[in-house]
C-alpha cells in the first residue's frame, strides 16, 4: 500500500503512507499475538474512520487526501483487510 514510484510526495504525504504501513504492521502483530482486545480496539477505530468517510486519516483536514486516489485506494484496501 504505497504510492506509485512516479508520484512525488511531500513530507506530510509520505508520512501518511508510513503511518498506514505502521498501522498494518501493528494489526499483523496483534493477530500473531492473538491479542483479542487489541484487535477489537483496532477494528473499532477503523470502522469509525470508515463511517466518517476516512476523515480520521486526515487529522489536519488535508485536501490532498481527498484528491489523491492512490491514498484513498490504500485506505480502502487496508480497511477491507481489517474489517473483513
């Protein structure tokens, strides 16, 4: 879930993809450890973000996130995995 190689990203934009990768790694760790409470809270946070149209990922109200199709697709792919 990374931006295409040809996309030039600013610091905050690259930070978004790094955060998404960290969240995915944390989710995988919680699964491996069988941490039911951790998974429950992780799922809850993703369901709430999904319900709000993923605005929870753009805490600064970034217009970029709404316009960047790769970011929206990365979020959708990640949430489909977590919320399945």
